[in-house]
């Protein structure tokens, strides 16, 4: 039901845009979030967006560099990438109309897309 795409290997300072595709029934009235998990680390919240795009929320580590948006897909524009952004990125559909930083508030998870930033 969810598919994240757009990852790949890039160098420090580069940009990538991730896309999350979900069925209308799955996500049109729900918030969507992006999370990431680096090797040996716990999954962490990156950004979320409300059902209508009116409310967005970012982790401090990406604020000012990443932008979340949505139309019929949900996007994560990642700018000024750093090696510490290297991770598998996942999109998830919230249980409500709004996003959350808490993974437990999400009901559907997609397969991730790998982002690798080299120095």
C-alpha cells in the first residue's frame, strides 16, 4: 500500500527528493510521516505532514534542510545532505489526520529507500 522511492548514493551537500506513493483509500485523509533508520541505530522521526498539507513538523536535525509536501504523493525534499543523513528512509500513514513524531501513531509502513551520503 505504501512505496517509498527516490533514494540513492550522493555526496555531501547534494539534494535528493524522496516520494511516497499510497493508495487514496490509505492516505488521502491521513497524516503522513517520514522516518529513517541508520545501521545500528533506532528508527527516528524525520518529518510529518497533515492530511491537507497545512501542518508540517520536522526533527531538529533536519529543520531548515528538508521540506515535506504532498499532492497525490508525499515528498521529502532533502537539501544540503550530510553523511549523518545516511539511512533507510520510510514513509508511514498516520492513524489520524495529522502527523506525529511517535512511530506508534502510524498504522501503515512502506518499504524503505536507501539514502547514502558520502563525504
